[in-house]
C-alpha cells in the first residue's frame, strides 16, 4: 500500500519482491524523474501482483491521462487483476470511499478477515 509519494514509489516494491499477493496505490502515477535505478517507469512492467489504483480525476501531481492511466497500462499484471478507479476530487480521493474499495479489493485477493 502506498499513498501519494508512497504511491509513486510503491510501483517499485512489488516489482522486486514477490511475497505480496495484492497491492493498492492511492494518488499514484508515473513521472519520468529521478535516477533510472529508482524510477518506477523502469519497474512497472515486472509487476505481476494484482493492483488497485485509486486517484482523483483532477489530480495535478498524477493526472489520470498522463500519469495514473499509463501506470495501469504498463503494469505487467494481467488485465483482469488491475483496476484504476477515479474519483471526482483532486489529489487524494475521499477517505471513506477509498477505504471501502481497498477492503473489498483485499477481501477478493487475500480472503476475508478471519476472527
């Protein structure tokens, strides 16, 4: 799970660590900045983990058309296991909405919480 800058760098971790069974990025996307060895653009194609990306439709840091949609498209994850949801907000989606989506996503890929 990563949000904002963590969502940006969150595209590196599942590319090099195979213990994750599902991933969630909030307010995330690609930006062609930084050294190649840490630029997520050079890692996303290696990701096979199911990924949920939650972004604001009017995000100026990670605009959907040029940042979060390309992230989704470049993921090596099978099409049926990756989703981009856009909210009518700016950078960070509404908390109650993204929590519902994250919990549903994790239940789908990790199973419901056992008590």
